[in-house]
């Protein structure tokens, strides 16, 4: 047992991943200490894309409005070649509904500022200039040595350590976790004012004839993020970078372009590497500490935020004594395959971005003539690209925590709803504005697990009431489709609370038939579901999650 006032988790790194980790750990009731070896917050950044699934996560965290206010919505992907617009692929999320059918262009500096304010509201103070030097661990905890800003050392012991300390992670190295993969090419990234007549709601891919560049509009008027993929000079200065991009964009866009001297330039060699495990005993890694890759699809920060969101509730369940240590094994089991798939998708995206093949100049006009003129092909391509980068198709079907339905065919209602392993917030902005969905989305902001039970069956309600009474500390039990319980008892803590659904949209979309039930994880993914709630219905799910019920 950790003494009161002492941290239960030490988070190393105060970038987006570490800040998300700290925020969620505190929201789940743990005491957190977060340190970062840098003297203060970053003033420049590489990550600018925040995709729909991460926006859904930020909504659960309660920070999405601040993120949206600090960024620009991107709703298209436009391709040019040597002065000709080949195609514009508009965002099409019809097969993967979300309340955020767009990507937000927001620089990492702004994202971190939003998250810092959020953790500050929870009482967490970031310790800048505090560097992790070394650590060891045993069954009882992690023994840590920190180097403080004035040069002295501090030694402490914490139950858990989470490394969110980037691609050169001290935590990963001292755990002996090897990054497996290969190095790739050197790219140039710059932020600058650009005078150009282009709609500011799209990413632009520009082929200049054997070479490609990309640009993304930022929130500030006239400001763009630019990326070059070839012939990069490590010593390039801002004036040279300005001339370089001006020349290439003029050639590729076929219009007047003037790029002002860049106020930030970064030249780097990206890698495609990942660890094969994300946990060693009482220590974990997340974000770039676990995988590094090309920025082509803008996945790095988004993936790290999802990892923090995945781990925090599991760590809290175990530290609070509500689940056994086996629950923590699901972190690697769920997230390592995601990282592996990410490397594959970023390799494909990198190939598309670079496109150096000598046949590209011949093939591109032909391919995109078909894309422009054949609606079905265009929609398929739009959905393929979006599905790969949005995070909305990510699922945990193979997770040890996912209880697969029986082999019997599901009912027509159940077929409409999410299956175990999928995210449950699969709803369009219009549908999400209905009363039932609004109440449910509010429920998902509760850091606890959620058990939904269709209203109208007295036996199911009685069983749900027992579960609510026994597990109120970590389980929220809600009845869908009614404003009061069958026996008219007051909906107090320890009894199921009604989740009104006057338009019947929520129950229909979730496929929640009479007496049906759904068990939802704190990160918004469906763990299990059934047609009728019985005394033993949740036992397989509780056992899989090592819940000490």
C-alpha cells in the first residue's frame, strides 16, 4: 500500500502522451507525479494532425472543445501534378460514423498547452528539468533516481513507472526493449507563411515531376506546414528553405506561390521501428518510446494518446485492488499489434508521399482520371485512406478482454450494433444530437466501466441493481429506454440510473433489444454483450479482465 500523499505512478515525459497518461490516471483516482528533463514546454513541434478517434478520446477526457478551438478542420486530400489538379478526395465517413468527421490541424505545441491546462485543473504540477537517471524494480515497486534542476539527486520508490519519453526513451533503453525495424530517408519539415490561392480545408500532395512535397494549412491565417521528401540539405537555412518550397509549389500547383522565410525548420531521418512488448514488470512504455515511424500519415501522436488512454484505466483498476495483475498483460496484447499495423500503413503512406517511381509520371494522370470520373472508385479510395488514418476502424476483436458472442446467429437488432472489440460511439453528428445519444455520450465521459441494460424487464433490472450496489466504485449501471425503474425505487448510487431514449435512436443503433445488455470498457470499446442479462452473464467478462468481483 502506497502511503497517502506519495505518488502511485511516475510518468516520465510531459509531451502529449505523458500528459494524457497523467490526466487519465488522476481521473481514475491515482496520485501521479510527472517529470520531464527539458527545461520547459516545447516551442516547436512535428505533430499537427489530430484524427477522429483521438477527438472522440479527447471528448471522453473533457478537452475536445479546447482542441477544436485551437485548430483548423481538414476535410479533404487534394493531389496536384505539374500544374494539374488530379483529384480531391473529400472526407467520407459514411461507413464509419463519428461525431468528428474531419482531421484537426493543430500544432503539437497547442495540443500540449490544452493538455497542460487540463492536468493543472486536476491538481497535477509538471516538474520541468527533472531527468530520470536510472531505476530498478522488484515485486514491491520501482526504485528511481532522478536528477533535479539544480543538479542534486532524488531517490524514491513508486509502485508503477510509465515511460512517455520519446524516441530516445531512457525507460525503454533501461528496460532492454529493442526497437525492431529499419531506418529510412531524411525529410525536411518547415512552418512558414505562404501566399497561395488554395482552399484551407485540405491537405495538399504536390508532385513536381519526380519529386513530391506536401502542405497543410494551420490555424493562423496564411500559415502552412510544409514537408519535402527529397534532396534534403541538413544545413538548409530559412531563406534557402523559402526559395526551395516556392520553386517546388509553383511547379507542382501551376499557380502563383510565395513562401516567406520559415520560422521553424527541422531536418530529420525518420525510422520505422517498434518494440515487441510494452510492459516489463511494473514498467511500461507508450508513444514514441514504443514505436517510431514516418510522419507521412500523421499517426504517431494519435497512436500514443490511444495507448495512454488504454493503459491508464487498467493500471488504476489494479492499483485500486479491483483487478488482478493479469489485466495489465492486455496492454501489450492489444497495442503491440496496433503498432505493427501502423508501421505497415505508414510504409504505404510514405511510398505514396514520395512516389519516386519513374512510371509515376505516366500512371498518375490515368489513375486519377478514373478516380475523378468514377464515383464508386473515388468513394472506395476515400474510405480506404480514411480508414487507415482516422483510427475509427481500430478494434480489439482479438484481445483477451473481448468476449466473442456465441456461434448462434445474432438477432436483427444485435446485428445493427457494435460487436465486442469495437468502439461504441459509432454515430454521425446528426444522430449524435438526439436525446438518447447525447445522454449516452455524457455517460462515456464517466471514467468507470458502463453496463447498459434495456429497460422493461424486472428480472434483468433486479440483477443490474445488484451489480450496481456491489461495484458502484468502478461500474456505472444504466437502463436504456425508460425514465424510471420497474419497481419505482429512487435511482441512487448503487442502483441503476435511467438513460432516457425518447426517440428510440440509441437503443436501435446499439442493437439493444428487450432485456439485452452491453458491457463497455472505460476507453469506450465494447467488452461483451448479450440478449438477456442473467446472474452469470458477466462472469466471463469479469474473469477475462481479472476483475476481483
